[in-house]
C-alpha cells in the first residue's frame, strides 16, 4: 500500500517554541528536525506492520523539518521550495498521514497554533474555519485519498476528530494556555500559547507507531474530509503592531487546487 505523509514541526513532542526550534537560526532547530524525523519513522514502522510498503514524505514545514540522513530508508522525501499544492499527492496513494501538526489559529488549549503563519486570524472555505490540518486533508481528498492518522498537540487532534470523527489520532503534547488569541498582533500571537506538557519523545514515538498501525488496519472505515465546490476562501490577517487594522482577502474557484494556490489580495476590514 502506498502512503502519503505530510509533516509540520510545531506539533512535535519536544518542540518547545517557534524561535528556538522552528527556524534555521534557532539554537535547537537541528534537535527539532531530529525529533520530527523520528516521529515520521515511528509512523512508517507502524504502517509497515499493517501492510504499507511505499511512502512519500512531504516536508510541510516552511523552513524544512526533516533530516534526510535520519529518515527511514523505506521513504522517499519531497522537500525544498518553491512548492505548491498538492505537494506531491495524487490518486495513486491509498492513504494520507499527517505528523507534527499544530492546531489552527485561535484554538483554545493549542500549542504554537496558527494557520499558515502567525499573522493569520482565520481562514474559511465555504464558511468552514480551517487550519493547515483541514486544508491538507482536503487536498488529499481531492484525489480520493483519506487522511487516516494525525499526530500533534491535543488540540490539533481534537480538530481532526471534529472533521472526521473516527480518524486515528496521536496526541503527543497538550497546550496549557486557555482562551483565544483573537485580535492579537502576529508578535503577540506567536507568544500567546507557548507552554505545553509534552510526552517523552520515546513515548510519543511509541504512541504514533501504534496509532499508525491501527489507522491502516482501519483504512476502510475512515472516509476523506471533503467540501463540495464551488468554493470561496476568506482569509483574515491580524492587526499589525504599528497600528495597521485587520485585513481580509477573498478568492473564488470551482477547483480546490486552484483555490488553494490562488494569490490573495487583502483589503482593510470594514468597520
């Protein structure tokens, strides 16, 4: 069975904050890359036990999050920029898996949650608020590919369950900040929910391996998350620290991939 694996970095156990762990200038960036790569390897090991035999790992973190030297030898790696939707996914895959996912912007109890970047207040498609998780699940579903497992912080896993109630999830940490970051600037949002309780990385990998095996065993029970066309995507940006007010951009399309790749022009939000 052929499995598509898309990754992010902020939802990995042991990734503590953005600046130190998620950028090349961060003092623990290489630690974070290793932690993510080992979580991906754990998922692959579980998937192999359930019959998976071909894997493409799409490095979904903007700066890159996979260490190729440590990646499971059964996997091929899609990495580098520029790259656009659908990030190497197509109809030849049997299932999709998301590793290292964070929750969408303004999620109560999320850890480092955001949608694409910390400057985004919200993103909706046909009125449904979605984060990176939901958009990833959608573009896989575009090809008929069900997302069967999500690992990340507890809030991201709950977000996945709200979209596909019987999906397998592997929560590897839990944010402790309650409330929403709505209305904050990008800089304030980045620091808003920076604390979490983490599983030990070894325990996190054990959980991911177990849930990956179970997810592939249950593949026929887990259906793709899908929104029917035509589409309208609305994206709202946060106010800036220099006083620029919130801005909104809208795009429409009949095709999902065209929609997700559309250039958005922003205007000041009506008062």
